[in-house]
C-alpha cells in the first residue's frame, strides 16, 4: 500500500514559501481550537451546537482508527465494539453515581481491556484475515449486547438524569477529547512508536528483521485507539442519555469509523480529522434530507475517492499544492 | 577464540522436502565468510533460519554463547544478528533517513545516544547521504541495495547476514559494494555473505562454506574451495573435465 506523506512532510522545502506554509500549518490548529472554544459564546442555536458535538465525536473516533489502521495498516471493522462498550460503561457508571469525568476514564479502560482480548488472538492473523476476524468479533458483541438483560437488551439503556441538561458542557467535553486525540495522533506520527507502526504497515517481516516487535506494537496501537474510541462512546452516551445496541454496536458504525479516515486521507495526521468533519457534517445532513439514500450517496462518494484519489482529501490538497508551486516556479523562471 | 556463531545440525523440512539436512559450522568473529552453493542448495533458507525469519525443524543456532534457536527475528536483531534481503524491502512510504531510523531505534544499538549522528554516519558509509530525505520508493535498485545495508548496519550488529547484495548490480556497482563489505568488516562486524556470484565471493571472503542439496559439501579458504573437486563438480558438473 502506497500512502502519501502528511502535509508539509513530503520533502524538505528550501523556499521561503514552504517554510511560511509550514508555520501556517503549525499555528492553524491552535487558532482553530481557540475559535471552536469561543464559538458557543455566539448564539448559534442548539442544532448547530449538536451538529458540532457529533462532529467532534466522529473526529475523535476517526483519528483513533487511523492510529491502528492508517499508521499501522491493520484494517479493523470492529471499532464499534469499543465505541459501544465505552458508551455502555459510561451509562452504567453514571447511573451508579460515578461522576462524568471518571465515567469516561472507565469507558476508556473497558475499551482497552476489550482491545487486548480481541487483539491477542486476532493479531496473529494478517491482512484480510485480520479484517474478517474483527467483523466476527463485532457482530458477536452486538448479539450479546442485544440479549443482555441487565442493560435492557435490544430495547436499550437510559441514563437517569439528575441535574439540569447543559448542552455546552457536552460540547466542551467532545471538543477537549477531539483536541487530545489530534495531539496524540501528531505525537505518535513523530515518535519511535509511530515509526514502528509505519514500518509494520510497509513490510512487517522487514520491520521485525530490524528489531521491531510487530505483535506488541500492534497490540499497543489497538489499545491506544480503543482508549480514545471508548472515551468518545462515553461522551456520546452522556449527551444522548439513551443508547441501544443497534445504535452503538451496529456494523454500520464499524464501517463508518473506517470510512472517515479513508475519505480524509489514511495514514496522515489531518486526514482523519477532515474525514470526521466531512462525515459528521454531511452524514447528518444526508440523513435528514435523504433518510433512505444516505448510505448509497456516501458509498458512491467512497468509491470515487478510492478510484481517483487513494490519498483522500489530504492527498488531493497535497497534489494541488505541489501543482500550484510547480506552475509558480516555472512561470518565475521565464519572466 | 570462541566462535561468534555456532550452527549445529540444522535441518529444515518444507512439507516433507528436506531443504537443509544436518548443516553444522562455526563462524569465527571478525572475518567475512562466504556461503556458496548452486541455485536451490539452501543458502537463503540457512540464512533465514539464523536470522529467525524461519524456524528450523531441528538443530540449534547459538550466537555468542546464547541459544537463539527458534527465537523470533526481532529478538535475533536485538541480540546483534541482522540480515539483508536479496530483493530489497525498503519501507517505501518513509524517507531514506526514516528507514535507517527504524534500525537505529529498534536494533541492538537502540539505547545508544546521538541517534541522528549515527544515521548520518551510516548513510555516509554506504554512500547515500545525499538521498537522506528522498522517499525510499524513488531509489534506484543499486541505491535500494545500499539502503538495505544501511538499515541493517544502523542496528549495530555483531553479525551481518548479507543475501546476494550484488545481484542485479552493474560491474562497477558490484565493485563498490564489495569494497563497502570490506570496510564494514574492518570496522569490526563479522559478515556471513550468501552469494551466487562466485567471483564476487571469492574476492572478499576469508573463509568459504559450500553447500549443495541442503548439505555442507566443504569449507576452507577461497583458494582451496576453487580447487576442490567436489565443489567444481557441484557447480559445473562432470563435463568440466572436458
């Protein structure tokens, strides 16, 4: 699998323009975060806040999947397991009097535990075999949760609200989690651990020949991804206050989680963020406008991306930027 | 002197077909040992077993007094044995420098300081320092072979296993790679060099082991092997007498 390098990391540019671009790209995320943090001060209405909240949750999950699937090349269809377990763990904890923050920690912890249980047997499989095994695990967990009586089975589970509902509080929780996820992803990409993951994606045997322990590295990436995904499920459950297996454990959720980073740009830091935003915003709109057709439209979009730009939105941006600078250089040499 | 590597009656079956039958030899530290044999004689299989890429059916591999039989390849690399591949296997999405960084960060030398300096020195040594920031996917075959060596050296091995580093190279590229192997050996790394090209191996090896049909045929100095009747027969056949 050939993947595009993240923006600004393709080649060491020596022109002032490229260093200015790199500076802009470094500062932009902080400006964006500041903007999103003050956004609720303006009266945007509950619908916009809700849309942004959902988008932050998807962005977090998209980033999480990309750590294992994008950097490490291990394609999992089973992330709904972590998302759903995180949601249920949070709901159960809150109903037992655990505070909001610790219930999220618990959600992440439960998901990490699940990631190890799933990872230890499945990471002995490679490529498509691993992907298929994750589908099996995901469906098995969904069926169990549909029939588990203490969580209400198929009819779902409700958080009993004790205080008043503050939408903005949930908005900030989701924003903070998404920001943490971006920071973790950026750190992983530059770390020794990230180097090992990419080496495994490129050639697992060659990586092992140089001293990288593939099994341990994959297991760790799976756990880190599960931690973020479980917490995201928890943030969602606290907001929705009602969850059911068909909603959080469905195969559609697992597929959606994997599609976001592919659309945005797999194996990059910003691709999954863009993918999460595209999915969060467009998907919610599509569901509202075309309730029967949204998956078809989304699927067609995906086919187009895979056929014409495997690097996703980030790959497209990277190419356009390079084409642009090339034209400028050419025109500059002929005044 | 104690041997750096002891291969003891290593046997490997692939679904009932014996690729190696009770191969034993010892490697003394410091030199370049050539491992030769006709196509399909089991050279690469033997190298893969020493590197931990394949597990032997029976027999033992002992490195610096430590039993590494059946150890996974990353453990073998961390212990100080590293291999290169006949067909280079670069991490294509990573730059040349990042490829080397994998070896530095996870090999035997992973705890050593000054990692960037180490990377620069290794690239300098193999002659691809000017390509440090190029994506590995864009290298020529010759440069990919150099990167394969650079990455292996970055792990700071005591024993380097080279699998046909000269195949597919031009005459002048072959000469410079052989010179490089000599430099690596002089810097203190023992080399086990698998090669099909007899001329190349005879010119750099201090010691040569010949295998055929998965069995050790003979071993000795390059000169002795070139004149050994059984070696000539294995390579050229009886018609050589004509």
